[in-house]
C-alpha cells in the first residue's frame, strides 16, 4: 500500500465514503497519533490525559500546504476539535497537541475537551475546507481507526517511514498481543518523521554513586 487514496488501509467502506464527497487530493495525511499519554508530551510541566494527547500530520504532496485549511476531529459529534495552523513544507511533519485543541476550542467559546481520543479506540479524521466555500463546509480526506491496544499508556501508532504500513510504536509500553498493528519496538516520534528509534535504556545509577549524592 502507498500513500494514495486507494492505498489507505481504511477498507472499502471508507473509500466508498470518500467517493461521496468532492474529490480533494489528500496531500496532507495523519501520520502518527498518541491517544493515551503517560508523560508530559507537550512540555508544559503538567501531565494531562487531555493536553498531552497529540496528532502528527505529514505533507505528502509536492508543495507547501497552508494548514489553516485543515481540521482534526474524532468521529463523535459534529464539531472539529482543532483548526490547524501554520504552513508545512513537502516531506515535513507538524504536531498538534491536545492542549492546542483545548485552547482553540475555548477561543471558539466551546468546552475545552481537546481531541478526546478514546482510550478504548477511536476514529480520527482529517478534514479540509472546500475552496471558495464557507469554512464550515469541511470534507474528510483521511481517516484512521485506532484499536484499543493502540491507545494505551505512551504507545503511538502511525505509518512506517515508507508510508506502506500502519504500525505501533510500542517501545515505551511493549505490546505482545495478537491484534494488528503489531508493535515495532520503536519509540514514538512526536514532531519528527517516523524513523525507528529503539528505546535506549537509562544506565542504572550505582548505589555508591547514589550514596555520594546525599553525603
Ligand atoms: Ca503536558
Ligand atoms: Ca485519551
Ligand atoms: Ca486502550
Ligand atoms: Ca512522528
């Protein structure tokens, strides 16, 4: 499978849905998702099940993308959870945190629920404004279905670097079950291309070193 619309792993029923909306070339794709954070991924000093979720997008096209035309949401309710911002060069990724979503929602006068990625599994959608129509007219251009085991403490899931396989970045919380996607023993790569970085064990502090600290 490749990056083209026909290559998305979403199944025929999603392709059928895509055919029902005006065709917009999907230059931007959802690249990696962290739905059940167990650390301070957004770096604000607070661990938040809401603020530290993140969704990464990749510009798979040949030209710079204006991200303000794009929106993210899950498939519950009608409202998008974030209007993306900034621009993105070809081949580059951008990351958006739950805290970005909360801030945007509060600006809109909505409740700040963030992305609300369900820890038992969810469906995440990337939407795009229809050119020359109201910004409220959004069409879905990419959809990712997350299984329960993908949304567990500090596991992310996303495309492998070739864009051919949706895989589970589980080095921080290894998955040995039989469901797909299988774990790849790589750490999540927020804000970076989905290269495989194995977990580097922290050298255990030796007891005499520890004692010397407290003398
Ligand atoms: Ca945080
Ligand atoms: Ca969650
Ligand atoms: Ca789960
Ligand atoms: Ca990444």
